[in-house]
């Protein structure tokens, strides 16, 4: 996967996708697999918008059952099953504890019925069914849980992913099918020419300069930027978005390997504690926010709300202000549907044709990480039909594994258990190979080959997380990480450790520098930009 802006400007594209979040990535993969000539541009880095700021769940959404959105939940659970199959290294089952208190709004019978339905709708995707625990067992699963009024708990399963890597793997698959991709490339204008093609002006934010791409059709997959992008084609068009800010806190690990679904003491909203890379994420808030999506960050009120929730859940585990490692926020690109309360606004995705260019310019509104593949299928079906483009068959994305999703022997668990043998054969540390195999699945070989050529790459980047130096090299060589921030935030996830890779950033810059030709001065600039960027990404919420 190489950044190649000049190829974007050559010839005519069947489809230009604007926005490299999960929707754009999924659409590019689907369209390229069907044989269309596809381009995709992303103004910042892939997954840097809402798709990298989610709760990271691949789920039906138990809370949507409360709202009787049965069809939505069933469709999402079907997608969960597909993603567990095509990306076992990236989408993993996660146990959830749902504590039951005396003052809960739902009866135990209603909860039992809801969980039974959830299990049934999940189908045969290998997830264990739910069970009920008494209060002492609930405390054993979650030491420190508030015991006052605790009647017991339910345990059920959903799935968790790495949202940014899921986006990048879809793009890798798109590139494997010939899609031309560029990050740090921003669309600035759209117009139609006499041949009926759409002409798009693109600014190169990495090297400066501009170019023009020509496409038969465009999908605007810019998430919370969708109204702004649509206005480039139709300045008088009515806004359709109702952006909703959702914040998360990262705290040291508080809930073991189990996620927890609980209620806020402030307003009874459903909240989540999710184990993540050795930390616990607490989310989320839901607040109208019409600010520039590039500037979204958690407010003091968001942080207080989330901390109060965590302290209420874990009354027996003191959580000090200084435990807060970092916080981040994203904007849900919800479609304005007239709902009075944000929590009741629809999460469903909608494809909206432009007033100026009709269905040749489709905008994506709403949607969930979980159901991106289904949305992509609908978008490509419509584009292919409207533009009369012959495609090689229908959507194949549910049948073909994502990169790394296919492992030798075909059984992911057996592949993981073979990691010690793989390590021994190469004289490597078994734990390191196992952690690489878990993250990279069938791409393990590519990482090991890098390390074989340069054994020093088989070391950890720092002691705070599992990232290996080889993964930084892989990001630069084959995953289009063209800045240090792309590698640390968007490819390896090293920025999400307790240390946020602040100390090892120079070492990572040196690895990238050796591959991308950065001299010492450029490496320093990259490190400084990374540190600045973390402040923005995490909303300046460092606790000294
Ligand atoms: P984005 O990811 O925002 O992508 C749009 C991209 O377009 C951005 O990268 C942006 O830089 C780019 N762009 C903008 N303008 C231009 C331009 N002019 N030129 C080129 N590029 C441009 N869903 C789940 O299924 N599970 C969850 O657990 C979950 N949790 C969530 C928690 C929170 C707090 C939030 C906010 C959302 C959550 N969601 C979850 C929903 C899900 O994350 C989003 O619906 C999804 O990520 C939206 O993806 P997108 O591709 O539409 O938008």
C-alpha cells in the first residue's frame, strides 16, 4: 500500500471515495473487489476521524433492544458474526458483566428475555450464551464493584476490535485489489465537466501542491464532515447532520479482562468500561456539538461525568484524579431525524444523493463501525447501478478474509497455539511471537521476515506495551505510515499505552527515518509533531 497521488490524477476513476474512515475504507474495498477503478483520499490519516475514537465494540447493542430496535440489533449481530469470521485476529469475543441493582429500571424477567433474544439473534457465531451470577460471584468477577443494592449480575458476550486497524486492514485489502489510496490529501472542490465526469480538486497536505482527479461517481464518506463536503457541490443544500460528541477516559486496568455495562449515577444512561491494551476505557458521553470536527476534544464536564460513573461502579476501588491517563472524544455523524433527545436519535446509516449531481455523488450519514460492511455493500450496489458500471459479481467482502484473517491451517486458535514452535524454529522469544501472531494473524510471516533481515527490530519499542520495532517498520514499508504520528497513533496503537509512546518516539522516528530517508532534523520535527498532536488527539488532558 503506497501513497501515490500522481496515479490518482491519471485517467478516469470509476469511483472516488472521499474520507478514509471505516465507511470509506469499506466502500473502497468492496468496489475494488468488484473490479471498479477506485481512488480514495483522506485529509489526515486513515481512521483519524470518528473511526479511531469509538468504544471499539463490534456489537448488536444491548441497549438498542431497550429502544425496541430489533431489526437494527439483528443486522448488527449478523455483521458481528461475519467480522469474527473474516478477521479473527482483530475482532475478538469479549465477556461483559451487567450488574443488577435493586433500583434498576428493568425487572429481572425483562433482562432475561432481552439476553435470551440477544443470544438467539447472534446465531451460531461461537459466542457463549449468557448466564446469571449471584452478588458474591459478581464481586469475584469485578473486585471493587459497588455492593450496596447489588442483587447479582448477568454475563454475556460481544466483540471488541481495534477500530483504526480495522480501517487500515480494509484499505490494505482495497489496495490489494488495485485501489489507489492517499492519506494527507484533502478534497477542496467538486464540479462536473461537459463529459459528465466529476472533477475533484485535491490538496496534498504532506508535500504541498494540488491535483485534479476525474471520476464517474463519488462517495462522500467524511463522517462528521459530511455536510461540509456536500456543500462543496451544493452550497445551498440543507445540513443533515446532528453531530454528537462522545468522550472516553483511559484509566489503569480496573475491570480485569471483562467489560462492564452499567448506568450513570447522574442520568441513568448506559455506560461502558472496556478493557483495552492493559488499560480500561470508560465511555461514553452524548452531547450535541457543532464545532469543527477536527477540534473535537473532551470537556471538563465530560471528564467529570465519566469519572463519577467509574467511581459509582467501582465504589470499593478508589479512583483518584491522577489515575486519569488520557481522554479522547469523537463525533458521531448522526443523521438529524428530529429526535428530542440525542440518545433516541437513529444510529442507522443513510445514503443521500446530492441535489447537484444526483446519485453520482452519494453522502453517507450515520452508521456504526459494526455495520460498515453492509453499508459499503449498499453504497457500491447503488453507485454501480446508477453509473451503469459493469462489476465482477456482487459483494464479496463477507466471504473473503481481511488481510491476516486467513491463517495457515485455517484455524486461528490452532495457529496461535503453534506460535511457540514458530518462535523456537527461528530462535525467537515465544511470548513476542505469540503477541505478534495475535495482532497480525496470517501476516505474522511478513513481520518475522522484516525482523529476520534486521534482528534488532525484534525488540519491543518500549516496556509499556507489546509493540515491536518491526511493527513500526511494517507501518512505514507496507501500511502507508508517512508520518511518525501515522505509525504511533494509526498503525501500531503505541500512542494508546499508559506512556503514550512519548519516550520511545525518537526510537520509532529513527526506524521510520531509515526507511523513508528522514535525516536527524526531520526525525526531530516528526517527534515534535507527534507530541503536539497527542495533545490535540487527547484533548490536552495529560495528567502530569
Ligand atoms: P470518520 O471515521 O470520521 O471518517 C471520515 C473521514 O473523512 C475522516 O478521517 C476525515 O479526516 C475525512 N475527511 C473529512 N473531510 C475530508 C476532505 N475534505 N477530504 C478528504 N478527507 C476528508 N460504532 C460501533 O459499531 N461500535 C462502537 O463501539 C462505537 N462506539 C462509538 C463511540 C463514540 C464516542 C463515537 C463517536 C462513535 C462510536 N461508534 C461506534 C460509531 C462509529 O465510530 C462511527 O459511526 C464510524 O466510525 C463513522 O465512520 P465514518 O467513516 O463515517 O467517519
